[in-house]
C-alpha cells in the first residue's frame, strides 16, 4: 500500500495508515547457515523424541557438538512450528477468537475409506532453507489425498490442500486436525462447514489423537527428505510428488496387513448410490 513513487512522502503515507516508519523500512534478515543446520538437527531430534522440550533438545544438541543456548533453541522451534508433546491438564485456545472443536474419534471404530480424514503440518529442512508441508490423509487407509508446500506457515496452503482433496474424492464424514491456528481458522473450518463435514480436533498436546499422520511424517522424512536435501521448492515438489505416488500405490504397510494405501482405500470405499 505504501510506495516511494507516490507524491506523498513516505512519512505522510505511514502516518495516514497508522504504521511506524521503521516497519516500512524493515527487511527481514535471512537465517544464517548455522541456524538452518540447527533447525535440521532440531527436526531430527523432535521426530525421534517428540516429548523433548527446548531444554532437553538444547542438551541433545550440545551432545552433538553444537554450542547453543535454550533461548536460541526455543526461538528456532517457534520458527519451525514445533513444540514438545505431552498431556496437559486442560485445553487452551491456540489463537484468540478461534473456536476449538471437541475430539470425536475416541472409541470410534474406523474401518472404511471416507469415514475420517485428517491433516497436519510438518517442517521440512532443505539444502538452502526450509519449507512447510501439509497433507490430507484418509484415516482408515493411510492414503494421502492431497498435499501442499509453502515457505510460510499460513492458512491458505492448508485450505488449498483441503479443497483439492474434496474436489477429487468427495467429502468425509469427519475431519480431524490438531488445534493449530491454521486449522482453527475461519478459512479452513469454513470449507468444512460449507460441505457439512463434522469437525474434530485433538486434545492440546495429544499427538496420539492423530498418530497416523505423525507416522506419515516419519516415513516422508527418513525415506525421502533426509536422503535428498532438496535445493529448492520446485525440486521438493517433484520429489514429494514421486514419493507420495510410491507411498500410495506401492509402499506396503504392516498395520494394513501389508497392503498398500491404494488397495485399502479403493477396497473399503463405500459404493455411491446410483441415481435412478
């Protein structure tokens, strides 16, 4: 909205918009190579020990030879969008004004495709930076229905993945996520409400409520991301596209009696009624 080419001086434009001049002139400082290396190490530690907080991760990093303080680790964890996972005494609202929905899957027998979908976001380290990956998964079959990459932790790329999954596969009965602000946002929940999909959300810090997609992240990272060290978002999109094709069509799961997600999805998907 503010442009140096405008006849009004920058000072006047900032005053009219109630914006500090320092905010206009601020340019974010890129992360250092050391911070990117630290974030990659933090991601590996968090994946292996999701219950570790910043203090334990700091000591694990020091054990690996990094000289780093707890404040620095905490800042990078916030940047990555990760936190220690443990049972908390009560549920708190993750974002002011966002409604949190109850968890609907407790004691539910989920046996067929389209019954429950879930979604989650994870941090992806790359050779020269990082990105965020969101995936929409069918719970019963573990099939990845849609995914998106973004270099910012916003809501739009999550809503785009959700819209694609619905456009390609119809609507599930229930959609489950954690309480992250991307999933409690009006943009994301609005899509679910528009399609009459029941909304379910994990208890705060209850990673086991959405365990299957947590296992997906482990597979994606150890079988693809850590082996490739993508140079760019375009390379990451190509690599992940190939991996998810393999994951859905060829990767056999012990928990699925060594069938592929595709086999379970199409084998348990209820037949649509034929219009007369």
